[in-house]
C-alpha cells in the first residue's frame, strides 16, 4: 500500500536536505547535514551546562528494540547498522529536532522584534544558512521519530515547542493541544499533529453510521446550477462542513507550499493498519474531490471565499486535489459527510430549486440583467393595466 502512495507523489515522502530516522540515513545527498546535527548536539549540551551525553545514550539504548519495531522493514540504510550506530543515529536526530524546534521559536522572536534581529543577524546569516533550509524540510512530516524528548523536557514543554514549530503546516496556521494529551500516548510527530489538528471536531458528528442510502454529490458548478449556494463557514475547524437552508457552509482552505505534503502524510497515517479512529483527513479529501472536478469548480470556490491558493492557478489546485484523491481510501459505511450529501442531494432534486437557480443564473446574473428584467416587468404591468382600463372604458360607453 505504501509503495502505491510513494509512486503517486514521491516528493512528498523523500527528504531533500536532511535525513531523520533510519529510512534515509546515509544517503549521499543528505550527508551534508550530519555535521550540523553534531553542532546542534553541542549547542544543546552547552545550554544545559553539560559536557556528556551518557544519560541520553542510556535512555535511547533502553528503547532501541521498541524503536526498531516501529519500522515495517527489517533492513535498510539505517536499520542494518549495529546497536551503537543505531543509538547514535537516533540520539543525533532527536537533538537535531529539539534544537530545530527551539530555533523556530527564535525565528518568531526575530520576526516580532526588529531590534533583537539586528543583534542576532550576523549569527543567523552566517552560521545557519543550511539550517534555515532544513527548517522547512523537516516540516515535511513522516511517521519517523525518536523518544528522546522524555529525557530532555517535560510533557507540556516539548509538546508546546513542537506545536509552535509545526503549526505553519496547517491550513489555518494553528495547532492546539487537546486537554489531557501526554507524551506517553504520542507515537510520533505525525500522531501529535493529527491529534491536535483533528481533536476540535465533535466526535458525535462523525461516529453516527448513516442507515439511509446515500450517493456522492455533484461538482460545485453543477450544484450551483441546481440551486446550492456556497458560503465560507466561520471558525477554524477545517472539517466542520454543514448544509443549511440551501447553503453549503465550508471553512476556508488556504493552500500553501506545505499543504500537499502535509495532507499526503496525514493520509498515509490514517491508512496505517493500527489506526482505529475516524478518518478525518481522508473523508475531507473525498468530500472536496467531489466538489472539485475541474478548474471551474476551483474558481467558484475561490470566489465564494472557500479556497485561497498561494501556490498556483485554478488548474494547479485541481491537479493537486486529484492527486490527493488517488491515494485516499475511506469507509463508506462511516463516511463523515454522508448526512451532508443526503441533504444536498435532496435539495437538488426539488424542481423549484432548479427553476430558481436557472432564473438567477439567466436573468439575475448581473445588475444590468436585473434592471432589464424589472423594466420589462414594469412595462408588461403597465400594458396590462392600460388594456384593463381600455376594456372598462369601452364597457361603460357601450352601456
């Protein structure tokens, strides 16, 4: 299954600057970042006034067997190495991620404080040229991570630092940790992001299995012709889609350079055999793919304030969504938007709605068309009134 995912979009899964974890460890084009991992380790120890890594090595060594079992293959660039090499790799990668998270916090301080920027600019521009590139590369999440965090930060500390760094990936640029979340029940960074991004959507809306027979909806332009209106829903939860009084209310989807890779990796996570929660992301992609069948549909959703793209034109957005749909699977029996589909299709089947939609499209599609329609209507009414008065006058005269 995962080979199929990679073939559909190799770039979403292949790192271009830094290797994190054993799958890509040792690749020639990624070796340049290894020296920076060592430098980050020294920086971490220096901040904590430490000179040895013994206690961290012991923490990783205790988890080596568990860490190796997290990977499907038993052989690979980093999985064939001996125990000491494996522990060293996981240790360096773990400290690199932690320090990168901390650097993300520093970058935000730079953006917020220009005076501070003047004081650190020489360090940022000279020492960290490659790190700034890695800053974006590591944000292309894979389900690969280590367990070093529990030895360095408290639960809330490392979770918050990670979320502050990774929130730029999300369409709303927001990630909030749900209450009660703990590092002990987080599998890896991708699991953390999925938990925090999807947790705000009410479970009751997703767990009801629809007994009624339902069908997929038509594209956005076809729905508009059938009388469906499109409105941007207020709120930050991307999955909270509703159909009220003939209007399909959909939250804003902001598409950036991260969006495709971000959604692709979340799809891969939801398709894992061990995943047993509602497929929030897969269902959302299926929903949007049925709305978007061409660049015209993207244009309609853009005009409605539902989609904004910072990466290309309408045709590119359509292409991206089509690629996402090709790797997505969902359970039709528990599909999260089946009730919305039922309500939309019922609305479209009513003849009155289609007639009103045609009337709006053909006669009220511009101010001049409306003025012309009103003028013709008034002229017709005046003609009818004149005819009635003429008949009445003729009748009186005859009498």
